[in-house]
C-alpha cells in the first residue's frame, strides 16, 4: 500500500506541474466527475495494488507474463462489445495464449524457488490485476472520446493518492536508505510517463495496436532478469526459467499478437 501510494503521489505532482505549464486545459476535470470515469479510477487503483501483491508473492518475469492476460482481454473486448466474429487466426491466437499460459505455469510451478502455494497465490493476484486493468483500459477508451488524455490520469493520480493515504506506513519510508528512495522516485516517474504515453497512444490509434506493443513487455523483463542473474546482482531474488517456460512465454506473446493483429487487419479492410 505504501509503495502504491508513493507512486501516485509522485505521479500526481509531476503531471500536475507539467500540465499547469504546458497543457492547462487538461486540468479541467469537471467533465470526468461522473460514474464511468470513477469506475476507471477504481479499476486502476485496484490493479496497482493487486499487481504489487502478486509481484511480492512471485517474480518480475512471472508477473509480466501473466499480466498479458490484460491486453488479451482488452483486445477481445472489441469482439465481445462490438459483436465481431472470431476468425480462425483469432482462435489460433487464443489457443496459443492459453496453451502457453498452462505450459508456463506448470513449468514454473515445478521449478519455483519459492513455496508452491505462494507462487500460485501470486499468479492469482496477477490474474485479478490483469482483469481490472482491462476494465480500466476499456473504460478509458470510451472516456477519451470526450476528454483530454491526461485529464483522467491527473484525476486517477490524485484520487488514488488520497485513497491509499490511510494505509501508508510512514515509518517504513523513514527507514529507507538513499538507494531505496531513489527506486521509489523512479517508480513514480515511471507511473506518470508510462500511463501518460499510453493515454496519448489510445487517443491516436486503436486499442488493439496498443496491445501489440504492450504484449512485448515480458521479453524485455525476462531479458533484464537474466542479465541480473548472469552478473549475480542479489538485490532482486533470482528466478529459474526452464525451456518450457520460455516456450510458454513465447506462445503467450504470440497468441496475444495474433489476436490483436488480426483485429487490426479486419478494421483496416472496413
């Protein structure tokens, strides 16, 4: 809770001063004080908290692989919400995604360096986080039709900073050293930059195209985690990835890309 709160506080102040200087119109949040934007805020707040709980129970690579369920749901929302039909390629992508998910989960379950019940609990928390993220992204796409892309972000950051305030352990913040404070600040900067860019992207291109790019995140995470392992950095607990895990991860990413890419091609032909 403390980490989530700190991220939102840093993100709020950075985004507020940026908008105040460069895009003051984005600070007009009155059109967003209605049920749908509030729903998006609540979904993202719970996503942040559930994701960090999941990372705490498992590992960064596991979390990034499983969280791809979010972009998958986001991509399939066009099918469910707009009544699009599922083509063979889409079914192939869905099959690849869940086959890879099963392979990755089972291999990681057998190789996990943490207790298996803890690993499973972490995976479940990441799945919950993915579901809430997809709800947020779907609602955000609708909101962007009448709102500045950064107006919702500044509202999210401010609301969540206040909502998580009662749960903050300030004594733990006071006990952190310089390096850990620097990491917290980085997380806050990452929050405002990443979600700010995603909002701008969603306003300019279809949600499924955004999903393709997001689906590539696990490759970068796995790559960086293996570098940390090779050079024996011990500030993050190491993780074991068997060849089945790598195959499962590739199937998950391939499945997500097949689903959203096919939707994109169909829309281009309309």
